C-alpha cells in the first residue's frame, strides 16, 4: 500500500534547495471576529485604511443565516470601495446569495468543485488544509484558488488541533503555483517567520481587532512586518 504523503517527514530545509523565483510579496488576509456589533463596519473601514489588505473573510460561526446576510450586505460595499475581496466562511449557498467574491471551505463544508459550479469561474475558493500536504494537493486538484495551513501559533479564535511547521509553506510555494495562506495566532512580531518560510497570505483576526492602538495601527504594523 502506498504511503500517505503526510506520513513522509518533510525536510525543514526543502525549499532552501530551490530558487525562490519571482513570487509576489506576501499579502494580508483579514478575518472577522466570531461575533460583531453595529460598530464593526467602522472598525473594518479603519483597518482597510491602515495599509494594504487583499481579502476580508466574514466568519460568524454561530450566527443565523439572516444575520450573516445582513452583515454581508453592510460590509461588502466597504470592501469593494477599497478593492478588497469579500470572502464568506463555510457557506457557499450564502456566498451566492449575498454576492460574495468567494467562499472559504473547511474540510466539512463541501467540495471546491461544487462551490465552483455554484459560484462561477471568477469566484475565489479557499480550503482549510490544517497541517496536511495531502489535503492541500487534493484541494488544488479540485480547483481551489488557495490552500490554508495552520494554526502555526497558539490562538484564541478557535481550538488548536493541528500545528504545522512553517516549512510546509516553503514546500508548497516551491512546488505549486496556487497561493498558500498561513493562519493561527499570527502577530506583527511572529509574521516574518511565516513570510520568510513562503506564505503568500497571512490570515489574521484578533491581532488586528484587539490591537491596543486600533485596527489601522495593526494593519500598518503588519505591512511593516511583512516586508521581505
């Protein structure tokens, strides 16, 4: 029986043996808190004014459908005004209903092929792959636009079950053109580790929304920390 890709130990220096090439600079991917209030639109506006942001994901895990659609309608125009992609977490049906730019799928949230058929060729479809090279390759073969690895550091946003080594980012970015997203406990202080390892995007949440100087200052700090 063929050995699973994840059973093979990954050489931490794998990516160092190859020319890094002209990969685009790492970008910021904001994720909302798990619950938001009426003042969140203002916080998002400030965050997007603080520096470059590629995408924003609305992730309201415990909200009902009506609430998610209402918040999406409120936040999509803000993202559009700043040319930031609006991604909805988990629900491809609601992504279609609200006109999101894409959907982020967990391992139990459906197949990227199904999302592509529903949302169309221009939708951005991401897939959570935890610490698994095998899941990432499957997602890529299924047509995902990006794969997400993590959690790289302890996080209070969700329970940390999988904790990959940063070398998985270099392995992926060396072998595949599809971008990889690093997620989990990322701050301006530890961001350079993941940027140097090969992350194309850093997905961040509490480090921005809970920053003592506000979300704009947090985004500016990330912009400085992500310079290669």
